[in-house]
């Protein structure tokens, strides 16, 4: 049987409470690096992260051994 490769691409959006513009440009780069670190520590691949003052988008290449809900829970609680 040949080897199997699976890659799942997930687009996640986090909105700030009440869509207030709370993400300041002075520290948004550090926030993106922090979220990227969490994703990488869960052995997933951050493909792209960006956002606006009221929300963040990121696209992840996920392995099938991790559930989306577990990964999002880790990002949100951190």
C-alpha cells in the first residue's frame, strides 16, 4: 500500500469583543508571533496570519492528528 499524505487547510478568524478596534499597531506583530508560536508548538503549520484592529485571520496547515477545536482552544486560552 502506498504512503498516504493528508494536509488540511483551515481559515480561522478571531474578532475582538464587540468588534472594537483594540489591536494596536504597536504590538500587533508581537501578537501574531505569539499566536504563531502556539500553533507551531502544537505541531501545526502557520501559513499566513494578518488582521485589522478589530479582528485577526490566520490560515493553518493542519495534520489530521489534531482537532480544530483543540487548537483554537489553546490559542484562545493563551
